[in-house]
């Protein structure tokens, strides 16, 4: 049974969402303020979160950020506003979908099911070890090995074959630290030599194309003296 967190200070909406999702067999945990939700995401495990943008205590954008610091499960944002800036902000912070109030509860259920199907299909930790994965999709980054295409927040990333292979290998090992030696030997197929800066140079180019801040990258992170990781 999938566990879903619903956070909305409009009690009628939150409770209505709970009724519809519970009827579909989901385990639904409802909270009405951001502070309580912030504590809950640290102490409980969820499969999906539905977050209102405007919340007392801690707003929905901050909650989304906190979730993305540790977890990869889908996040659906809710807002009463129609401005594009809210949608852009939410997606940039790692939200997977967006709904504007008022919304049809049946559409909400359909979107929840779609996001869970997508997550369980492409999240490497949720598939069996003998099931081959062809695409990874998280935090706005989509990389597909069959089409050799990669997009970030819906915009294509023009990667060279080597850059694509590096990013794919990191995604395959998401959550693990991959050494420069392992990356080089996996991508180039040659023996790694000491003082080889080839991997570091290519990582820098990928970050530049992703417009990542060099000191605080969101995607490819450096573990000094060890290697690189995508979390």
C-alpha cells in the first residue's frame, strides 16, 4: 500500500483529497501546517507528497526543497494562484506535477496514480535487480538510454556521447559515490592512470551545460577525495 502525505491548511480540501485517495486503497496522512509536515518527512517514509504552496509555518516550496534533500518520491504542488511563476518555482525546486485550485478530485487521483507508476517504473531502488532500466526521471532531469536524449526541466541537454555515458553511469549508481577511476574505466574502457583529470574536465562541462553553480551543484555532487554522486 502506497503512503501519501497531504499538506493543506484548507481542511475541507485536505480531507476531501484524503477521502478520494483512501477509497483508492492509499494510506493517506493529512497535515494542515508546514511545521508539522517538516517534522513528518523526517520521521516517516512516504511514496508521494501533495503540498499546498501557501502554508502556515513552513511554506510548500520549502517543504519540497527539504524532501528533495533526502528523497526522490513524487511531489505534487497545489496553489490557488494561476501565475506561471509559482509553477516554475515549484518545478525548479523538484516538484513533479502542479495543480491549481479548484481541481477535480478524480483528476487528482489520476495524477497521483500516474506519478506513482512513473516513479516505481524508473526509480532504480524500486525495480528488481534483473529488470533493465532504460530511462531515469528525477528532479526535472530525464535521461533515456534508448533514444540517447537528455532533458532538464523540459529543455534538451546537448551532451556529447562521452558526457551522456558519464551522466548515465552516475544515474545508474544514484545514491552511491562513484570514483573517478570507476567512471573512467566504465566510460572510456581503459585503465585509469593517476593524475588523470579527464573525468573532472568532463564533469565540469556537464555541470556547465546544466547551468549548475560550481560550488553548490544540485545534481552532480563532488565527494572530495572519493568521487562523484547523484543523490
